[in-house]
């Protein structure tokens, strides 16, 4: 199966639509997203409608995990489909847990674990208080869900997965100096972020994915760590507007190809 995988978009509709087009041109009918799609954030409704319209036009499905720039109030109100995904629209689903993904005659196992701690929590909460309006920008439950991790430990979970999506990366990459925690005046940020990374590593050891993709760090890196968890590809994706935001992954050959996202000068505004 050829699947496109994207990093953070943060509500950037111009980039998102161009990325969908690039994935379609590469022959991908499935687009996987590592979070910070920008769902439910203030003034994002036209953006979500534009995503749905373009995906429907291209005959593609988009599956994403929640990031710290996705509204948790909004996504938790979404209904679920038969696979347990939350339904944002006809062609957009939020993945919580795992599913078997079928495209034509091919089927793969896909797991998703969203969530990440925000280094700018204090700034976000100050903006909320200053506005004196119901405009939520920060959610305490944005952290990685321990409940979802525990669900991965259940005996009916497949022993080995094809693809694992998370928003942040595993703790091993931090300890080896490949990833770094962001600067923050919030004393609770780093302990919380470390907890997220530990939970992600626990899930990864249980799922033993062939490929693990994540975003959040806004830069493209291949971080295969050679550990004994059988993960052969550990890939961090870039953010919107930068190279390395979008790749094509062939699950059969395990080959990753970076895709160019072309945004016309007129569309950049």
C-alpha cells in the first residue's frame, strides 16, 4: 500500500490543500496525519470544509491523531464509526487506538496515539483570560492518554503493526539527544512532556511497528534507533510550509519518498 504521511498543518488551508494534491499525484488514496491538523480551533470551520471538499474530489481518506493544536473540546464531541475512529467529516477521521486499513486489495494494521504537552500553556491561558470570551486555546487533557496506551496492552491487539502514528516522539530519542524539549517558562512543561514520551515508548514496544511516524518538532529527521523493539523506521516530519512535511510510504518495500508540495505564489497571500 502507498500511503502519504504528513506532519503539522496547524490550520494552514493553502498548504493543506496543496499537500492533498501532491499526495494524490503520487498515487496515494490514503493520507495519514501526525496531529496539529488544526481541528476545531478558532475560525477553523471553513478550513475543515475545504479539506473535506478537496479529499472528496480526489477520492482520498485522511486519518489523523490529535495534536496540541487540535481542539479537544471539539474532537471529543465527534461520533465514532465502526472502526472506533471519530468522524470529523465524510473523508476525515481521527484515529484513537488501532484499526485495519484497507485500500483496494491491500490491508495493513494502523495504530494511533495522539497528544502532546504544550510549552506555551501559560501564554495560551493568559490570552484566554485577557479576551474574556469563550475561546479555549489550551486543554489539560492534551497530554498522551494513558487509557489508550493500556488498551494497546490488551490480548486482542495484534502483535506487530505496519504503521504507528503519534504526535510526539518516544523517550529514547530524547535521551539519546536526537530530540530536545522546548524552552518554556512553564515549570510543569518538561515533566509533562517526558511523561508523554514515556507513554509513547510503552505503546511502541507493545505494537512493534514496522514504521513509526510523528511530528510536533517541526523538522524532518530519520531517527532509527537500532533498539530491540523491531521498529525499522522512526520518522519525524516537518511542519507546514517547509520541506519534509509530506512523504509517501510504500508498506511493501518500506521505502519513504519525500513529496514536494507546490503552493502558487498567488495562494501564499
